[in-house]
């Protein structure tokens, strides 16, 4: 279970990343955040963002058009 859930469904790039970054800034190292998105480009966006920020993309899946990302703050 994630420490925080950020629902960005219905938002287009770059808003899912912007909202995730804002939420991540308030988290402690070791906490996890689940991000929900319907933006088709979010898989590439989140993969690149996690690499850039040095955090960990623990998992990702797509279910009924909703992308779910589990990100761990390092």
C-alpha cells in the first residue's frame, strides 16, 4: 500500500508529472507514492522523470486505460 495516492486522471502532460513532483517534495525518503494517470504518454514521462530525479519506479501497470505507477522516494 502506497503512503500517498496522487490522482491525475483526465490531466494531460505535463500535469501528472507536476502534481507528482509537488506530492513527492512533501514526502520522506523511503515513502511510496501511487500515481494514477489516463495520459497515454505518462509511461515514457514517468520513466524519464524517475531517472532524472533519482527515485525508484517500483512498478507500473495499465488497467482499463488507467496507468498506475508506484514510485519510491530515495
